[in-house]
């Protein structure tokens, strides 16, 4: 007997195995009038709603002829932080740039101060509320970075919070050590000395946390590509996989650096060069694009998703949820921005937040797809077809969310709104 059957699924989204590159991103296999059986944490059967009538189950869930997808995957977040930075919004509105705010001691450095002052318990409670909010929007797996400590004690504190959340099991979380996220004031003019300190931390991070990845912010006024190369080489020596904040504001060549060192993902890429995109397309590195950050910073130029896909790159989408440059944990909103601002098709968007996003955080074996024998991470959407979600923006279309076969969130009937 099955534990659960989800039946009367109007459209079941079944992304192919990835990473999906170039033209393959335009294909999104679906099955109509479908049903899924779950036993324990796994999907044990996929068939038609008619066939589901003959199967026995402890619980049956009616999808009402609407859409079911794999659980969404958010491959770039800064989930754990102290404080908030709403006072910076007025500065941005007055024309102060992100880098100018950072130079004046605000921006990342403001969050560093607040995170250093916060204890682990308060950081955990805050991050757990955000993670629960992500689950309500359909996210079942994500990546979370440190990077608001810039010292051993606070970086370990952030990663301990991520490990606690992961152990709790609400969501699957890939942890990333982002020690070189900014230059702390006490190291101004001594950037290499600070980078040496972060490199010296790598064996401690490996021993005391579950961090799989390291990351570095290569940007004007932060770290150079030469410094990025040194940190990436050290990370590889200590057994980490690589990520990089690449070419977000200025075209420094860090997209090419990501490819050179075999990074799992290169993230942001707004200023990636034509050569960088070409190299990216010929590599296994996933392009993780963050349109919410461009939107929040009030910029007009977005990462060139169309060119990346045309050249043959694998593209994923993420929130970049953080307190300063993208203050949203709603991945559905990012899907709409990808359509409106980067001209991605619905098929490309769904592949970018499922199978490709899973590859971008090394979770392709457990997340991003619906397969028999695979983990039962599923979302029932209150939409008539999959093209509807990026079209109707700014609201939550999730109706129910399963993680490892367990129903972790369901919208109350009173909250359901008509779609036509």
C-alpha cells in the first residue's frame, strides 16, 4: 500500500536529467492527467489518474487538474545574518552606488557588525523563519552562505546555524564558506593579509562544519581575480568545491576564472564578457543568474541569459536573498523577473529553478526532478498551466509542498484566490 497518492494532476512537470544546456533548456517534458504515488520519502510510481484509482493508499490528495512540479531549488542565498539595512534604501534612491555604500562602512560591513554581535540562537531563529518562508513559496532545497563574519568565530557561528537547519530536515541545504566576502575595516590596505587569514581558516571549516563549497566576491574594491585564483587553489587543496561571485558590476574576467578552476557555478554574471560567456558555454560550470539583485539595485542591465543559452550554457536562477542587495526569499518573483527582464521562456525558467539549480549546488541526485525512486520533493501549484506562474507575479501560487514525502506546507482554503 502506498502512503500517499497525488491524483488528478492536470500537468506534471518532468524535467530531463541535466544539466540542461543551450537548446535543451527550451524543452520541458510534461505528462497530463497524471498521478504520483509516494512511499516513505520516495516517489514509487508515476502514471495516469485513471490507473491511480486501482492503487491503494493511506492518503489521497486531489490536485484538482492543476500543476505539480519538482520542489524548487534556490542555489544562491545569504540566509544567515544579523540586523537589517532598510536605512540604505534612501541612499540608493538618492543615487549612492552599492560600492560607495560599502566604502563608507555600510553595506556588507554593516551586516558584519550586526552578525558579529548576534548570538547563535537568535541567528538560528531568524534564519529558520526565512527558511520556512522559502518552503511556503515552493523551495525544498537551497544553498546558504556564510560571509557576514569575516573572522573565524562569526563564520563558524553562521555555518553552525546552517548545519542546525540542515539537521532539522525541513529543507536540504548546501553550505558555502564565503569568508572573503568583503574587506573588514581592520584590514583596509592589507587585503592580502586578510585573504591569508581566510585561507588559513579552510582546514578549520572543513573539520568543524559541513560546508561543501567555498565562494569569493571578485569585484572592484573587493578582491581581484588574482586573489580569487589564490583562494580557489587553496580551496581545492582542502577538498572544497568552488563557487564565485563573478563579474557582477565590472567585467574583471572572473567568469573565465570560474571556468579555469572548474567551479560548480559562477554567479551574477551581469558584466560577463562575450569571451567569458563563450568559455562558460564550453564548460560544466553553471551560470547562476540573480535578476532580483539587479532589480533591487535599480539597474537597467541584466545578465544576458538569452546569449548564454544561445551559446550553449547551463543557466540556473536564484534569489540571492540577503539584507542589502536583494531582500526577498520569494523564488517565484525571481521567475517573473527572469521572464520580464531577461526574456527567458517559461520552459527555460522552470528548468533553471529545478534541474539546473540542483546541479549548481551538487544536489542533482536528490533534487530538481521527479523520478520513480527519487526523493519526493513536490509542489502542487494553484495555476491552470505552467506558463501562468511567471505571468502572474508577486503572489504565492503554491498550494501544497512536500519534502521527502512529508507535507510540510499547505495553504488554508480561506487563502485561495481565483485564477480566472
